[in-house]
């Protein structure tokens, strides 16, 4: 049995050559996708010098005296200035192009307006000095034409869409969404919540959990109907998923040592390469990873719900990040609130709660660590990673923790 670090290293090595195709995607469909190319700016942003305020565009003036200027024109957003300022002032609105010759914009609230006969300002009175280059947004001040804007691998959020739209970029090459099939084994499982359970039956929670957790990722996840309880039935679903183009299959259950734990044997019978089976972690020790004959990836997670959640967070998510060119989250540490005793020889991913106390991160390992218990997970906001080699972790020791993210890629 190998350590968690060894298991993760083996998966990453085995999948290092796995690459996703690229596809062209239009602006409306780019949210949540991953760029496959570097984006450079096709234009300056802003595209022209424009006013940041409603006010008056004029020349700078170093004199500390009262200044009176005639108002020569009025320019609004969307207008094209036809005047070059030599003297006087031009009334200007926010976003309007700054005419040639104008050196600064004075806000309307900083001047006294003398109205003209047509209700437009005839002249303005203001107090000097008037500094140059005030309240003008210069062309290219935000982004210059030709500058790199986004690198390949950028996960596109709403603010990135804003920038692309502002630059007039209507489409981009993104990584294709990997196809993932979800299989839940076990004849005892019931999918329909409206069906009353018979003795020995349980609700299927793993498949809905995985489907929900994957919704935060740019993937195509499919729940495979049926709950195989024999090797032939499992192989039929697995081959069906492969035939439908699944690049990753995540199965839950039937990976341990019982009479009906048929997944390892089924994989061997079809010629899959089992990279490892069993890992020194709790919960989730029976976890399995394999490469299917067609090159697709296979994760066999244990059937207990918390074991499945640990398998997803600590095995599936790191490989999804690798496939989608995303960085791992920064390492986070917190001080353990109370002494915790565990079995040595296993890395424990414990349901825990981290909080700030006296400007220091404190972590509490919660009760109810059994892998069948979902309720304590609802009280947790992180997993505490308690080292394999230790049987006791003392109060005050720094412990690594991993935020519960609901499956979101950014966490």
C-alpha cells in the first residue's frame, strides 16, 4: 500500500501526456471556460482620449487668479469633435472625446456658469491654477494595443468577459470540456427519492454528489443509469461509457475486499492498467486509479459517501486541474485547537472547521469522523490533513487544511 503523496505522484505521471482538444467558442459561451491560447489586445483601451467627468475642457493655467473663459462648444459622449481648442473652454460630458488642444478637464461643480441666451453656458468663471492632465482618460491607459491580456490556461470569469467585450474580441480558442461518466455500483442503491425503500436498500447519494461537485468545472458529466452488482454488468456500463467518448470514468463502490468488490478484477479482465489500488489514507483507503485500454482515466472511489468525497477532492480534482492547466491552491496551515489521536500509518483527511481567533487561524477537528456520517460534513468548512506518521497531533501544532469548495475549480 502506498502513501497519498506516492499515489498522487503516480496519477500525475501516468496522465502527464493527457491533453484536451481545443475548440472555438463565442463570447456568450466563454464564461467558465479555460483559454487555450494567449490573448493580446487588438486595440487601445480606452480607444481615444476622453473625459472622466462632466465639466469643461480647457488649457492648463499656472496663474492663481480668477479666470473667465468663453464656452465655445458642447461635446457629448458619441460626438466627434470638430473643433481644436486655442483658447476658451468646451463643455464636455463623461466619456466624450477630448478635442485637440485641450489639456485638462475641470469638473462642472468647480466652476461658476454664466448662462447664455440659448440656456447653454456662455462663459465660466473658475479659480486658478489649473493643472494639466486632470480628469482625462488617455488612450491605452488601461490596455495598450499589442499587450498580452490573458495567458493560456486562464479560467474565464465575468470580469474576463468584460475585458474581452471591451476589446471587441468576440471569440477565443478554449480547451474542450472533458467528458466524464459517473457510475454507482451496488444493487442496494435507489435513485428515485419518491420510491419507498425496501429492507436493505439505501439512497444513491454518491452519484448526485459527484454530478453536483463537477458543475463548477468546465466538464461534461453524465450520470450512467443502472447500479451494477456483478462484473459483467459493470463491464457493460464501463464499455458503454467508453463507447460514448468518456475521457474519465468515476465509479463508486466495489473496490474493497468483499465478495462483490469486482471492480479491480473487471479492470484487469478488460486489459486496463491499474496504476495503484489502495492508499494509506482514511477515509478512502481502497481508492483505485487505472488507465483504460482506450487511454481514458478511471477513478474507483469507495462507496461510503465521505470516502467518495475525499476521493474526489484529493485524487480527482488535482488531475482535473492538471488537465485544465490550473494551479493548485496555496498551502494553508492552522493551529490545532485540541489534541487529536489517530491511527499511525494513515494520513487522515478529517472533517474540520477553521476560524480566525486573535488574528491566527485555528482548526477544530469535528466529531463523527466515520466515513458513513454525512451530517458532520455539513458543519465542516475544510478537511484537516493529519500526517500519516503520527498517532497524536498536539494542541497548538500547525496542521495543513483544505477548504471545502463545493467542487468549485477556483478553490
